[in-house]
C-alpha cells in the first residue's frame, strides 16, 4: 500500500501512467481488466478507480486521433492510381479499425487518469435517492 505521506504524481506523470494502462497514482497496478472494463481498485496502492466514468471521452479521442493519423495517407493512397479503389478502401478500413482497437483502451486510461488527477469525479449526494 502507498503511504499517505507519498507525494501525488504530477498531471503529466498521471497521464503517462494512464496511457500505459497503469494506476495513475502509483504506476504499478493495472487500470483495466480485460479490454475496456475498469478494475475496481489498484492492486498495489488501493486507489479506487472503478467509480470514475470516462463516458464518451475515449471514443471521441480515438476517432479524432485515428482520423488525423489516417488523413494524409488517405490523400496519398487515393490519389495514386497504382491500386484499385476497392483495394485502397479495404486497406484504409483495416488500418482505421486497427488504430481504433489499439487506441481505445489507452484513451480510456488517459481519461480516467485525467479525471482522477483533476478531481472531476462526480459523487451522488447523500440526500439523492436512486
């Protein structure tokens, strides 16, 4: 367990740890179990990250990054006459799908780390009924 006197990490450090899918506080425990399911708490320091909701942020960031990474290549490939259009389309679709699959968990880790570090978690007040 992490001692209470240990210094909290800086925002860039927490974000880097989130991108690596590690606990944003200690950098040791896993942030996700499986592909996108959050671990309830860090196995090393006990930080509870299971209640942090990233909602639509990770898919938004994933699509934004994928589009910006693919745009120059799409222009080059589709302006070239060496490949038929159907082959170019298939290649770009496979690359886009692969990028999305690779980036989505890291984007979720980044958002969870940012929400934790910036203290943006929402908690229900005691007088709210479910």
